[in-house]
C-alpha cells in the first residue's frame, strides 16, 4: 500500500491508483502520462478495445473519455462488455461539481447513464475517496461474473488537490474460486455415465476462465465429443478428433445430455429450446453466476469456477469412457465428413468475382497457426467461423453475444497491443469496416502492423455491381447497397500503410502473403467478391424457437 501526500492533484492520484492496479495500457481519447496510452479517434472503438483487453488478459481493460458525448460513445463499449461478460473500467471526466445542473460544458448525468450497463458506477465522494472507488471498480469488474464498471471524475476533482495524506489500495488479488456442491456433481456424473448422446459445449466463459488445461483433460480422458461456441473456439483445438463443430446442428438436436461450460442459453444456443435442442435433453449448466442457472429452461446446476468444476467432473468420471463406436458419434462423424467435402468443393470455386469460400480458402492456406483472428460482418463472420480453425484459446474475437458491428478495429488494436509477437488479422465485411475505418490512423500511429482484409460485396448483407447500381435510380436503391468498389484500401495508403485492391485468387494470395510478411506497416486488402444482387434478406440468427412465419 503506498501513501500519497497531501496537495496531490486528483489526476495524479488516479494515475497512481491505476498503476497500483497493474494497468499498463489505457485506451481513450485524452491521455494520462503514467501508462502507455492509445489515443483513438472515437471513444466507441476505444471502449471496445478496453473490453477486448479484459477478455484477453483477465484484468479490466481501461478506457478514458471526456465528458458528455464522450461518455455516450463509451456506452457502446460498456454495453458490449456487459453482454459478453468481460471486465473493463470506463473512466470519464465530467463537468465541475459546482456547476451541477447549471448547463455546464458537456454536462450529462453520467453515473446514471452508465448505471444500467455496468456492475458498479460511481462518482467518488471526494478527491480523497478516489482510491476507494478505483479499487472497488477493479474488484467488481473481475469478481463473480465479470463485467464493466464506471468511474466518474468531475473536473474539479481532476484539477483539485488532496487535503490530506491518502493511502492507495494494493492490486486486487485474483478472484476467489469456488467449487460446485458435491451433491450436484454426483447428479451430473450419473447423468453423463448413462447418457447415450453426450455433448460438451465449450463457451467463451471457459476461454475467459482459462480452463483449457482442465477441459482438454476432461475430453481426452472421457472421449466425450465437444462443440465450441464462436469465441470458445481454440480452448480445445478445432482439429481435435472429438470436435463436432462441423456437425453442429445435428450434435445439438440429438444430444440427450449436454455439459454447458461457460455459455448461456441465449440466441447463440437457440435459447436451449426445442427443436434445436431436445426438450428432454439434460443440460448440466456450469456457470459462475447462480442467477444464470435455469434461464430459459430446466437445467442441472453446477455453480462454480469452470476450472474447478471441470476437475470435479473429471474426478467423478474416473474410469468412464464414452464409446467411440456409439451411433451418435458415428452419425456425427459421417455428417462432418459430408460437410467437409462440400466445403472443399466450394474452396475450389473459380468464378470471378470470388465467393466467400474461395476468398477464405486463399487466406486460410497462408495464415500461421498462432494467428489472432478478429472477425465481424454478417456473412463474412458466419462463414469465416466455419472455415478458420483455432488451435489455442482466446485468439478469436468477433461481434460476440451483442452482435456488435464496428468492433473490428478496436479489437484489433487491443489484440495487437497484447499479442506483440503474433500477427493480428481482421477479416471484416465492408459494411462492418465502415463503422470505425478511421481507427486505421490510430493503428498506424501506434505502429501496429495489422492486416485488415475487407471482404467487399458492395453492401450490407449484399450489394449491387457497378452496372446494376448505375442503372438504378437513387430512390430505388436497396437500403443494403453501398457504393460499389469503394477503395477502402486507399485509407491504408493515406496513413502510410499499404493498400491492396484485389479481384482474383492470385492477387488475393499475393496480397495476403505480403501483408503477413510486413512487420511495421499496417495493410488493408480490399477483396471484391460477388455482390449477391437483390436477394431477399435472410437472418438465420433471428430464428425464433417457435417460428411464426
Ligand atoms: P458464449 O458466447 O460462448 O455462448 P456466454 O458469453 O453466453 O458464452 O457465456 C459465458 C458464461 O461464462 C457467462 O454466463 C459467465 O457467467 C460464465 N463465466 C465467466 N467466467 C466464468 C468462470 N470463471 N467460471 C464459470 N463460469 C464463468
Ligand atoms: Mg458487405
């Protein structure tokens, strides 16, 4: 615990508190001089970066913004972190306490605005109380279910000084872990031992909990098949023989027992409802958050930390082996085989403009195994998820549970700051990229050699080609259409990076290779693909458990 002398300025006191909490990087718009500061062009991207940092490091990412509109933009990151269960702390300046409700510069009821997107939102009662609030925010962000917190700092606190000595709290120790009730473990073990079609679902909570060792052991020792959720990919390698991701729908629909490891029964898992998951399927729900248990359907609870609970399960399942000749596994393997074959065929599609599958195949061949993949967009993200295997945990970031578009650049910056020795490759749709494209300047300034691949179909979901676009009167253009062949690659050139505009598999392959070899400059590969025309919009992810159509 360090002591801060009286007459210390509030800004310095805050900085000392953050340093004590182990903060090394702050994302935001205006900086504080004690730690590395990455200044973004819009608080939205900075706040997304802070959330991703929380997931990547297991410690709260910090975002610093100005008051009023800055906080409003930062709400985007708070909401995103909250829905994804990621720890972050947003710290914002606010108008002076002496001007409350007077119409001060950028005045906003910021604590109130942030309250519903945070676990804890507060303005310290005085300058001297700053250390208390910082400690509480960092602790609350990581203890229990992780999530975002907010600290409000009025101008007169930032510029004012302490009136006495204050002590700074030590870094919050790692969250205490707890095991599940042994009686619940016994029930779960019994269910698994007798299940015909058992399935383990590995969620991003398992990735966050750093449970890879325990989960790999559980799967290897029992022979149980598993299915990762989008950001649970890599906790166990996608190339593991028991990974049934390529037969996802069948695996879910036919399972009679599911072990849910850090994944909620929300839209991503069809609310756990029939027909996507059988109504009689026994779901063993492992989660740190007791309130999550039985959300949307009956489950068997295992409340506790995933690493500890998985060890309890492995212990209870000692001697048990799931038959690798079971009809369930055989059926899934056959389905995986068929799906893999049809994908292989799609990879060879020679048509120009290229298809998603051809584009991804050209990229996939060239990526190193330890690459970090950031992915957003509609089709771009959905199809990419099925093509790119992940071998290690927490190397894939995407639009997540909130399905937020525009996270790509913030996530990429955070990922490259954390993974200084890996390549970060963002595979993004043209529409998604547009939300935060100017953050390329941020990345260039921070000297981050990001590789951004814009999969460009001239639109949101789909677009029109040049000919169709030009002959369509403006008032008849579909709302999904964007300007054809927008030169996103030129933004890279504009900030001293390298842009590539490509139409063919050969051009794409060569551009991706050059971009991957680049160690200093960022690259944008703008790939033209089939625009998709005036197809009717289809939203697979919107499917209701009981379709009304
Ligand atoms: P996915 O997107 O993979 O479906 P979700 O974000 O829906 O995953 O769910 C993650 C779950 O993991 C949350 O319910 C969260 O409470 C839980 N969780 C986070 N950390 C831990 C932990 N250490 N132990 C157990 N559960 C955890
Ligand atoms: Mg598009």
